[in-house]
């Protein structure tokens, strides 16, 4: 099975505090990989390291290598890298514009000017996010007037408008109710046919439901990674077993 991302000896230090320690793992193409672990273990830092966002923070030192296909991301500018690797944050963050303008922001930024092409992108990506039918007649409406669940699906759709290979999601359902969480989970499973997905989640049941692979982090270290079924049924490391059983975290 093809690896789309290869992480080698990744270390991240912020304000002289080591957040990630010698992380080595591969991300499989067109699969969902869930990053789990207790609060403060480095999950979000890891996610932000994959598309240079961590470099936007102050007093950061990064060692190790991350390869997107054959290319070391050190040699890819942040703006270009984020075209290939999109990120959706924990809290829905629609821009204070219309739904349509949210959806055309990235394509226009990257140089697309043809109105017909932009219209096609808007429709296609909103359909991918399972949102088009709900907003088709309201594309000029402010995105801020959408419900929380709709806003999060809009943010996912917006992230897809630059045609990324990889979609990163940081606790995308933490602010949503059960019904909207279910919609997002079904959406992600569907999207994994087209995109590689890496999701940070504190919800072990969610990780079990939607992911193909699990990576368990603890104190800045990758303790164990494997197929989801195997991690939950027969983890190799006692610390993984204890976390899954709820003994800590």
C-alpha cells in the first residue's frame, strides 16, 4: 500500500520545551489515520508540522524530515505545501463573507479567474462535503449564519477547493452534537476515496468507527501505530492498552 507521507525522526521544540520526540511513521494514501492520546501529548503540534503551520509560531525548532511523496517538505514553500495539505481546525472558522466567497477564496488566490470554473468548483466541493443541497439557493448568504455543523462542513468543503492530496482535521467534531458528528464522520469516510485524511481526535469511539490506522501519542512520543482493529483488539504496548481502557488520559 502506497505511503503518501513519510515522517522521519521528527522533533519539535517550542520555547525550549520538547513537544515531539523522534517521531517515525508513514501515512497511507487514501486512508484515514487517527492520532489519539491524552491532552498535551503533541497531537496538534504533529498535525501542524505536516504543512508548515507550526513554523508560524514563535521560538520553534524543528528537526527531522517529512516527505510528501518523494519531496522533502523543507523544500516546499508553506503556501504551496498548504495547497497540497489542507487543515481544518477544531472550531469552525468560516470567513465573514458569503458562502460563495468562502468557497472561491482559495481558487482565486491561486489564480483562477474564470467564473464558470469557479462556479463548478463551488458546486463540486460543496457536494463533496454533503452541503450543496442545503445551501444551493443561499450561496450569497453570510457563512456566519449557517449552523455549527454546516459551518464545519463548509470549512471542510473550503479546504477541498485547492484540490489537496491530504486533509488534516484537528478535533473537527468537538463542538458538534451527535447528529452533526455523525454527518461529519460519514462525510470523512466518503472523502477518503479521494483524499488521504489525518484526524486528531480525543474520541476513541470516533477513532474506532472511522479510521483505518491509529497512531497513539504519549508525552511527545509515538508509542504505537497500526491498523485500527489490531490497536483496539490487541495493542502491543501496555500504555496503549491502558489508554484505550481509560486507565488514564
